[in-house]
C-alpha cells in the first residue's frame, strides 16, 4: 500500500536520493500552480505514464518513477 502524499517519498531507483517530488496529474488548481513554482510538486499532463507518481529531486537525475 502506497499513499500518493506520504510524508516519506520513496528512494529514487536510479540514484537513491530521498528528495522525490510528487507528480500531479490533471488540471491544476491555483494552489497547485503555486506549489509547483515552489518546487513542492511537479505537474504533468494526463498523457504521461499513469504509473509514474514521483520525480527525482536530483536535478542531474530527474528520474520519473
Ligand atoms: Zn534520481
């Protein structure tokens, strides 16, 4: 069982960083746009892989998983 907004993001499978950012699908609210600007979340289109829930916070990695 995994929660989308768990306080402890999973480790990146590519680089083992713990600073994963939740990937949010759909039409963003105003609050979500602000959160994205702050780097708290990453907004994605519904065309992206629905299995992907996280983006690695390591800029040189950027793995989605
Ligand atoms: Zn990574």
